[in-house]
């Protein structure tokens, strides 16, 4: 007898993704467990994104395409609006799990089956995902990224958890994925990155509308308005200095943080969430210091 899996749906906001979206589609249609529904929201693309998706609609009736009006520029709050349009299309379906996947990722055929099993085994699992690969290298550093963070390029939610956190919070300059996952933990849900699997991110994170150095600077701004402790930011800067372009990559992250602090950038998160986040960072730093202290004593 075949195993009964949870029913799941996928939503993919897509803007000007003609270069990658077909590979994402092929990944999904080759899954060992298919979604009940997959809503691809064409967020005002000016390229052939919509035309590429339409080629698959007749053969895969569980794929739905929504075309939103053409607009200029990429904005993270617009991604939330697109995702919400997709949610409207699946709200009447009996969905146990909903996934937010980018239109520029690929994964193996048993990727979703693996994550669904995790949701079935762990009732309080609210958000799940895996590390990702960019340019042939796994982008994951266990020292500074805890296993309870789930990358925004592929976040899989238990529907009950998604409803509990009130969905995604629209923030113009980013951080919507982090806010969702951290809020879930604050509300008592487990959020886990499972390292046994991985997906490939075809476009480097944060460079969709910016060069690499500008993306690092923007990350620093985001780190500030999402409430990072300064001490944590120093460690994050050191870690980033080890990535290309060496040294300057980390300095751009720190510069963005300091710029945001001096400019008085408004933080779009509640004081409760900020306090919860900073307590997690203090716990992580304490753990790192303890480990390093033991190594020094040895």
C-alpha cells in the first residue's frame, strides 16, 4: 500500500524569470509526490515568463497562472502581495502544507516527499526547508546560521502555522522570510533547516536588482532594521569577509548596518519580536564562546 502524504500546495511569485523558471517547473513536475495545486503568480513581468508557464498549463491542470499588471522595479512587499494572490487561489482547497518557492531554484525529485515526511513525523513543525547551493557551493555556515532558520527561497509551512503568524509581513526592503520564520518560533512552532537535502539557487541571493556589493550593503541595512545586536553584526561581518570579494564583502555589510543606525531607519518589527530575536542571538553567541573556550582550554 502506498504511503498517504499530506496534501500540499505551492505558490511562486515570479517577475522576469524567463531565464530560470522552466527549470523550476521541471523540478516540480518531476516530484515523486505532486502538489494538489501550484499557483505561479506572474508579477508584472516584461519578459517571456508568462509565455513559458503557459506551455505547461494544458498538460498539468494542477498548475495555475495569475498574470498581474506590468509594473517597474523589484520590491519585496510586492512579492508578498503576489504570494497573497496565490493564497486566494488555494484557500478553498484542503491544503495541509503550503510552500513558497522562488522561480529560480531546482531540486531533486524526492525533495518535497522528504519534507512532507518531516511534517508528518513532527506535529509542531511549522516551517521547514533545506540549505541551498550557489555556483556549485553550499551556502551555509553553521556557526552563524542556526538550523532553525529557513531560507526564503524555499519555505514550506504547515498551513496552521502560516495562519497562526498571520502570513507574510510586507516589508519593502526585504526580510519577509526572516520575519515569518522567527515569528513562528516566537509562537511556539519548530522551524528547521534539514541538511540531508539541498536545492540549487540559480541566481545569487539578493542580486536580482543589485550588484553584489550593493546587495551586501542592503543586507547590512536589513540586519539593522530586523534588530540584529551590534556584537552579532561584528561576527557576521568577519564571516562575510571570508567570502568573495574578500574583506570588502564584510565591510559592505557592516557599512549598511551602521548607515541604517545613523540614519534612524525605522524597524518594521514589533518590540516583542525584536527582543525574542536578540535573546536568540545572545544564546547563540554564548554557545559559540563556550565552544571556543573549551577548545582553548584543551
